[in-house]
C-alpha cells in the first residue's frame, strides 16, 4: 500500500497556533461585523442595482442572493441534416 495516499495518514487540519496555513486575521475579521452590517450592504447593493440600474451591482447582488448561473449550451435550435441515400442511385 502506498504510504503517500491520503497524506500518509497525517492530518491536514491546522491544529497548531503557529501553523502557517491558518489565517491569523480571519477571527478578527469575523468579529468586526455583525448580521445587521451584512443586511445593510446587501440592501445598498439592491438599491444601487435597481435604483441606479448599475449592472455590476446587479450581478454582484444576484450572485450572493441567487447564486452564480451554471454554464449551459442551447442545443434545442440545432438541427442535424438527414441524407437520404436511396435518392443517390
């Protein structure tokens, strides 16, 4: 069995406080705002998107509320030509 599989059984979680993979400032950033602040920012985006008709604000607002659209390909309008080989004689 390959000992490197699944990181050789070693944990990939940052458990030590001096681990460089851990973001030191994430907790401070999360403590610097509350739910009301997030609501105010989303309301501001909504007002800017609808009132000012700002396309970039509308895209950002929709990405955070509805989610990013999946890339789709429209194949409904594609027609495949049919060749009748019996008429070639």
